[in-house]
C-alpha cells in the first residue's frame, strides 16, 4: 500500500513516524505534501505529485477547509482511498465525500476526526448494524476540558488556564474554535450523521461555548458541588433529532473526566448505554486513530457511510433548567426560578426552556450559561 501524506505538522509527523516504524514493507509513505520544500526526496510542495505517483491511499491531516476540500475531492475522483482527521471539512462536506467514495469504489475513513484516539466512529457503526441509536453525548474537546479542569482544581482564571493549555500544546494560538464550541459543533455534526444515517448541516447546530466563563461561575458551581463541562448532546425523535452544544453542570462520573480527556457516550435500544473514555486530542492519539483506519484498509475491513434518512434538527422538546450568570443591570427576572446575587452579578436557575429560547433572549457577551443536569432524565 503506497501512501500520500497531506500535511506534516503535529499529527502528520506522528503518522509518518508510526508508518515508517511498521515492520511490514507493504505499507509505505512515498510522498508528503508540505507548504515548504524539504530536502528529503519524499517531500513535495506540488499536490499533483501525489496524483501522478502510484499512490492508492491519501492521508489528510493538514486541517482547515481549503485546500483540504479540493485535495480530498480530487483524491477520491482519482480513485484513491482517503483517510482524514479534518473535522471541519468533513462536517461541511461529509455527504459529498461519502458519495464520491461510493461512485469511485474507494474508501473514505474518518475515525480520527472525532474523539482523537477513542474509537468512537467505529463503535457508532458497530452498534447501529443491529441496533437503533437513540441518543449520544460527550466531552468531545480536550482543550476546553483541560481549561475547565484547571479552573475547578486550582482556582485559575479562564485567561490563566487558557495560557496554560497553550503552553502545553493543547490549545492553538487562536483558540476560538475550541473555546467558542465550534470544534464540538463539527464533531457533533459528524457523529449525528454517522449515528442516524443522515447528513447534518453543521451551521444549524446551536452552540454556546466557554469564552465568557469567570472564576465567579466556578466558585458558584463549587458551592453547589457541581462541575462545569462543555459537551455536545443529541437525541433521536423518529422524524427529527435534537442536537446542540452547551456547557453543563454535572456531578458523578462525568465530573471526574478531567485533564484533556474525552468521553463519548451513546444509548441504543438493546445495548443500553455505552461509554468510551480516553485521550481525545494531541499528535499521538489522533495519529493512532489514523493508523487504525489505515490498517482497516490494508485488511479490507471497511464500512461505507450511507445517508438513508433526511432528519431535521428540532430542539423544541429539549426543555431544561439553566444556570445563567448576568450583570445585575441586565437581570431577566422573568426567566428566574430562583437566584442569588452579589454586588455585580445575578446567579440564576432559570425556568425550563430550550437553549434556542434562552439564546434568543440573552444577547449580552457578559453572560455565562450552562445546562443544569436533570437526574430524572434518561440522558
């Protein structure tokens, strides 16, 4: 199996190292596309070199929408298998890529796009072969989990915890995709597409991130024996699904998933609840998922992605109490079931409502909200 590697950054270097260390000579990286020319003969700055060589599989770990979209599409049309870790481009063009793979009788593999080293996509596919997935949820972003964990464990401010995450390589210099929730939004779109056999428009998934969280919020949660996590949630309602990204206040198992770990959970009709915990980010865990896809291809163990259904996102049944922190002068008393206050802020438990309803009312940037876990719900 001859491989072309698109990108040789944090993940790409680990992928290259793992493949080069394989004892089998039947799997080898013959071309590596990078922005800058390097002296090693396998490296090139010309994508066409990967199309002209006798390459049967492309591994895309460059990230971003462009030129990743054009490269993946060209590779599939050239009848080359594609393995991608790029959640942004997959979420946006999943159905197009899956259809192109079918048309050209090649495989499109995406295990590394959600959950890092956790075999989440594979488990969703395995469960749904003979069962109906009813819901899923999870901590799908190691960066935000690390930040929130440091704030809870050590009393750090958001800014200090973010800088710590950046120093350790968990957060990018521009962390907006992580802290604003868009990374999880992409991963939820992919997960829902796989779980329910339907293509999800990622832009229709409501999202609220953690960029506005304060130490005051963490102190309030601690006073209630709660821990804040940023999570994605989904339920299948037959002709529609709920799907959204939001912080949540939890205790129990979820509260103890710390550091940069991920947890992914799905519930199905016969199996019940399945939970997977592991490293959800970083070069080595993500590269491990890429290599897992590669070995599946080598062993001819592949499952195509099919989109049999057309399900709309409808969050109207997802009624919850929320925690809402806002300035006293902005107090939305009509939303409050109960509240506490200090000299600056109101700390409120809202009446039951949907995330969409709350976001339509609360527009100020100086607020933070989190779903309050309801133990009576089967989530």
